[in-house]
């Protein structure tokens, strides 16, 4: 299983209108593969990132559902 370093997370900018109610928000997550240093960009649910305590600098893996999981939680 490949391990990645979260280098950057970009949240969508909704301007003065704020976040839309009831809509799933996806953040743009920049990953760097630990060995090859290849960069990958994925979109991940904002709530999932918060629930799993994933932030810039986290070491993660992609689980069987295609979602990020902290490497130490494996």
C-alpha cells in the first residue's frame, strides 16, 4: 500500500455567500508519494478530512473505498 504526504489542502472559496446548506463540500488535496515523490491531486470530502484529523503534513494511505486514512491508523 502506497504512503503519501499531504502537502496542501485547498478548500473551495464560496465568497460572501458562505457555504451552501446541505451540500457535500470537497477539498482539493495534494499528495506526494513517499518513495517516488510523484504528486497526485484528489478531491476528498471536507467532513471526512476533519473526522479523520487529516491536515497538511499528515501521512496517509488510500483505503479500499478510495478515501484517505491516516497511515498510523492502519
